[in-house]
C-alpha cells in the first residue's frame, strides 16, 4: 500500500493530527496496534484511572477538529480553580479562572473518552484510512521515503512518516532517533476516589515530602465528590502503598492530603506508573517527524503532557498545510524543521520548569524549604503574577497555532 502520509499511533495526539489534516489533499493512513473500535460509553459507569487535564487551548483544538462534542456527550469535568500548597510549610497559592474573566481553567477528562471521541470523528470522515491491529515490526528507508513492514507481513510505503506511538515509540527506536532521558526514581499511583466533601470544581495539589499529590475533580450525574488522584512517591513507598488493602490505602491517602475534602470513602483499583523524563534530540529528519510522547515525556506535576502533544499536532498540521499551499514537498526536512523550531523551545521550557518545581519541592535543606514557601506566598500576594500563570494554563499566550487561538 502507498500513502502520502502515514501516522503511526491513533491515540489522542496522532488522531488529532489526522483530523486536522483531513481534506488537505493528501492520502492519509492511520495505523495503530489496537483494534480501533469505539467502546460503548456508560455515563453511569466507573471512571477510567488515566485522565488528562485539558487546557482551554486543547479544548479549542479538539473543538475545531470535531471531537469535542463527542467528549462533552460522554463525560468531561470542568474545573474553575486550583489550590496548591506546601505540606512542609505554610506557603500556598490559589488560582481562579475569574482572574482572566474565563469560565473554566480546563477540564479533567478520562483518556479513553478523548480517544473514543477522536476515533468516532475519524470514522465519520471519508478522507482518512484507519488500519487497526497493525503493529510495525520493521522500518526501512527507501529512495523516496519509508517502507513499513507489519507483524502480519503487510507492507506500506510513504514519503512522510509521523511517529505518534507514545513514550515507548517503536518508530522512534526503529528510525534510530536519539533521546535524552532520565529516571525520576519515583512512581505515580493513579486511581479515582470518592470523598465525603465535594471538590468544589477545584484541582487540589499538595507537595508532600515524597512528591506531589493531586486531587483532580471528576463529575458524574452532578455528583462532585469524586476525584482522580495522581500521587508521586518514591519507588519504595509506591511498593508499600500498592500492597495496602483499600481501607489502609484510603487512610494513608487521606492523611497525605490532610483531609482537605474530608474522609476518603471509596477507592477504585490502583495503577502504578514509573516516572521517566525523555526528550528526543531532534523531532525531525527527512521524511519523519515525532510528536507527542514519542518526542517528549514530562513529569505529570501540572498535567501538561497531553496539552503539549496536542499543540505539537496543531502546529505540524499548520506547517504541512502551508507547505502544500506553497507547492512544497511536505517530506522535505526544510519543511518539517519549521515544526521543530516552533515546538522544541516551548516543550523544553515547560520540561525545565516542571523539573525545577519537582526538584524544589522535594528539597530537604531548610533554605530551599524557605524559598519555596516564600515563592508561593509571593505569587499569592501578586494578582498580576497569578493572572500570568492562569493565562499560560489556558493557552492564551505564546506561539499558538490557529487551531488553538481564542
């Protein structure tokens, strides 16, 4: 099979790119190792453990590619405020959408909901070819691009290949793309919990001695007592917490959260995810581009990972469509480098900021504890500084692609 562009990975980022490019005149094929089947969604059912904190910029992108109505019809939990505090001190800061006259700061959405809404939208479009149960086994350069060989022996050729196949990208590995990476020596425990007090549509984050603990607001039929938790702890503590029964885990979690939402009454099954930061040295080479987690993974400290990936997809679509309009060859590295020049500085800056926060809030020396508490208090006392943070979180600043602009 021959295609003008092949996207490997039909997750949130790869599917967004496909929808953003649909109708641009290219024959686009989307491959994924999963069956690419939409699961019937039960709005009364339990929450998926993996969620994303979608910014307003991400919502605009998903709206413009036709996926947001499907997300809203399933389940999305808006939040209007964010409360952050240092568990080892008195510093705290409160952010509110009101400071920039916005209705919400963002939405907490289960990853499965986003993926199914995107898959729904892709299946309704006539210009995209979807191939599920397609695992790439071999990748070879050809004089005019790439040849992909699947596990079942099928072969596909394309001049332009997009790797959107996640943090452990097979395409990145097979293409020989180098990365810089390091292990945080921490793991994230994720699950959903029901608390005795409502979450007030607020995203709560406490910095503990082990790592950050986030309670992210979920809603089901108007019930605001559920939260998704992301608890970053050392490997040894993660092992201990995962062996606890539900009652003991609820007690440990409530203590770590200082029971800001009262008693933790219920807990869903837990997942434990190793935390590792990874960044590709280059996002592009001739006929190849890496986007989303295939290009960069980030500490889940502020829930920015998927937002960075969706911006990658929107910028790359914008770059490719502009090249098509000018009659340029979209696989040329000169074209693809325009995407890299726009996204790499932003992604690196966000990764550096999250790394700095992570190190600062795990620091034991007294001067650093004083510094972080003083910093939180200073931001809380400066409305202009808080508004700047809120605008950044909403995606109202920086080099935004057209799909993300207000």
